């Protein structure tokens, strides 16, 4: 699920990195069809991770060791001092914390240059490795951290060489620990992408059941580029107990309504504005919602997206 659809907590992580880069493999490659040569290398990377000034108290748990055993490079012109790209997996262990993920970025390039920055780098900067670290916390002393993401930009300095370089390496890591807020993660079903596009009613997707009140359901296009579930005149939606729901609808006839229920009791109702061929998102909140009903008096209405926030 995308960041836009989630409620999260963000904790700064600011680290200093020092360690060793060990060259395991270095070999030139040639692509005759494209007329290019590259250098392939593999390194072992091991870094000591320590807190810097901007580090949050929670992020102190991440002080420890970050290691990659499969850091791969491809360098232009079969030369390890020229522009390169790199990627690899890593394991990061700290104070009872274990994180696994990926490293991916660019080598021997200077990103801090004019016009946005002072002239502290040039576009070609041999011995600089910069990229994005993305990982998931697999183990932690605080159970609330398990499953949280770590996302950070790293910048490493090493001695570049034509064979890919090796030896001492140091740098910085600036990023954040990102944790979904318990009990507030919104779950969304994009009806335009549900497959198969037609089938026996009801349709179940994303923990939700959509009953269109007919023998079969249909995901179909309508109007100026909209695709969604044809709600016919009356669609019932069964969902896990939730604190809020959202229904994105488009109509080509009369305005549709969305009503929320807790058991047999109605806990809220809202309606579209009546504009045709325009997507609208209707939202309802209550202490508990486990069923919703969309009513389209004149049919010709599509449900494009349905979201709920489980309790």
C-alpha cells in the first residue's frame, strides 16, 4: 500500500558509517551489439553504525553493524573510476534489532554541485557511492517496531581504483524509521484492476465482499476513461469492523448514496453532488462499521475504489 493511504509515525535516523570494502570479484564485460564495455565487480561491505547529532532516541537501537555480502557494481568503460551503478542486499544488526533490505544507487558521481548546491562536488566524483537503503525491521526488543520500515540515503567515500576499489570506507546515513499507526492503517481496493473483470456474484477482494444483487458482477469502462464495478441499483458491501469508509464513485445518471451500518443499525449516510462523469469520494466515520450500501436510483454508476480503516 502506498504512503498516501497510510497513517505512519516517522522517527529520524542519523548515522555515521565506518568500515571496510573488500573486493571479491572484478571482470570486464563487453556488449558488441551496443558497442560498450563495462566492469563487473562484487564487494563485501561491512560498516560500523554509530549515532550522529540528528539521531532520535529510538534510533539508538540501530547502532551496530551493517553488512552486505553481494554488493555488485557495473562501471562504464570497464573502468572502476568511471560512472557506475550498484545494488545489493544487506543485514543490519543493532541492540536487539535485525533489519534486512536492499541497497541501490550510483557510484563515482557528485550530486552536491551547482546550481542547487555550492561547488563542493563535480559531476564526476571518483570514490563516492550514494544511494537508497530500504529495509524492514525483522527483530526488535519493542514488538511495535517489528515490521516497520527503515528508509535512508547513504553516502560513502572510498579509494576508487580501475579494478573497482577496496579498503577503508566511511560515510553518512540519513533517513527515518517508518511505522504504520496501529489500528489506523487504511486498506483500499482498486476496483478498476480487479480480475477477472466479470464473474459470479458476489465479488470478494481485499477482505471486502461486494454484492451487486445480480447473478454476476462486472468491472467495466464507462464515460471518459473510468473503469470500475458496475453497482447496478443497489450494492451491499461487507467489511471487517472499521472506523471509517471511503467510496470513490462516478455516475452518469442520478446521484448515488452511501450508507454505513453497524449490524442492522444505520450509522451514517452521504450522497454524491449529482455531477455526471466526475469522480467523487464519499466518506463516513463511526464507532464501528461492518456493512455499507451503495444505492444508485437510475443505475449507470461505477465504484472505482473502496477504502476502510479497520478497528
